[in-house]
C-alpha cells in the first residue's frame, strides 16, 4: 500500500505525520470518504467540492487546487493498482505547537489513502439493519457545524459505541430538539405511502453525497421525495426505512428501538432505489485512467 502525503507516495510503513500535527492533537482538519467502482471514482467532484466547503467553513487553506487534488487522488489509486475500493482524503491543519491556535501551523497537510473497503456483511444488505436511538445527541450547529466533515468525530463515535453495545448495527442520532438528524455515519430516509422522506440538513445531518444521489434517483424514477423534520415516531411507523453513505451505500433498516419497521424486510421502494444505485456506481464516475 502506498500512501500520499504532501506530494510524495510513501510505502505504508513509512507513511507518517508529525505528532505536532493539529489533526492529531486537536482533531483540527477535514476529510472525505470516497468510493471507486470498476475503475471509476464515484462522484469525485461532489466529494472534492464538499471538502473545499468544509475547508472554507473552518478557515483552512488547502495547499493545492481542486484539479491538483483530483489528479493526486487518481494517481494514488493507480499507484496501488486498485480497481474497486475506498479513498480516505484528509487535510489536517498541519504541524504546529502545543497550543490550539492554528496560527502556528504554517501549512496544511494532505493525506490520501486508497484501500479496499470493508462492507457490512452481505447478510445485512439482504435482511436490513437494526437500529437503536442513541442518547448522544448530534452536535448543535451552535457548537460544531454538522455540515463540516471534520476530523472531530467523537460525537458520532460516542453514539456508535452506544449502538454497538446495545447490539444494534447502527445508531440513530437526534438533534438537541429531539428531531431525527441522521445515523452515526449515514443519512436516513423513510418511505410512507409511496413518498420518500429525509430530515433536512439543518436538522443536523451531513449533506451526504449518497443522499444527493438518492434525490436524483427518486426524481428520475418519478418517486416523490421530501425533506421534512421527523421524530422517532415517524421512523417507527414508516412503511420502509433505508440508510445511505459512501461506506454503507444504500441499505435497508428494518428495526428501531425494538419496533419493527413495516413488515421487517427491505421494502419494495428501497429495493428499487438500491437497484438504480448499483447501476449508477457501476457505470458512472471519473475514470481512474492508465
Ligand atoms: N452522515 C455522517 C455523519 C457521515 O459521516 C454520511 C452521513 C454519509 O455521507 P456520504 O457523503 O458518504 O454519502 C457520513 C459519511 C465509516 C464512515 O467508516 C462513514 C462515513 C464517513 C467516514 C467513515 O462508516 N460516512
């Protein structure tokens, strides 16, 4: 495995960053998780645009252009001879001192890791995911902007620990008002009487790239889709539920807090969305190139 750090591809064992990097010391940085399928990177530019938006929001200067980042990403995949896999793109605040001010970090660091992705077990894709509501709330936008894909994931990790310890596959996160925000690493959708619903981004969700793809698929297939604030009640009583994320892709959720959703199987509409998603990931995207 070769890892890109600031313009150089290092063998994995030599891919190291400074212990004074504020990405490590303070979680001060941003990232993207991107997939490539069949020799093409899925929605690469959407991910890069979100990375640049995250950088803007935290006042981080990415030390290269978007075009250079696109090329560095593709080159890292090529150098690892991968056809299908996952890219983790990080921009850290860079090396500074033991003080949290980023003013002492002269240059941000760019890290690109290309690897195989570990999927949920195939069984989960066939049977659906079991969820519990976490007591850890999604960070308030007044504290940590949920739209920023920052290296500060403790909020989600605390929720993930709760979900895992409850024996669930995923944790549902509510915002401070008690409305559904998203899951620990995925956006959530429900289906009721033929309409697809998802919480608005302002409810505390990340503006997921996969979430946006679901909007496109629904428009294309003529399925009504709406953003609406929802409570746990709306998930318990939905006909269907599914989750979306680069890692999870599109996956049915069949239970929340021991309430069976719909008939407890991946729903018909969910399966239509999944089928179209599979077609898109297999046939579109930025070619990795020779
Ligand atoms: N919400 C959150 C909080 C996320 O972290 C998504 C939604 C889905 O967004 P995309 O753009 O991927 O459709 C994410 C991203 C993991 C893992 O290992 C998952 C994500 C990020 C990093 C790691 O499961 N999901």
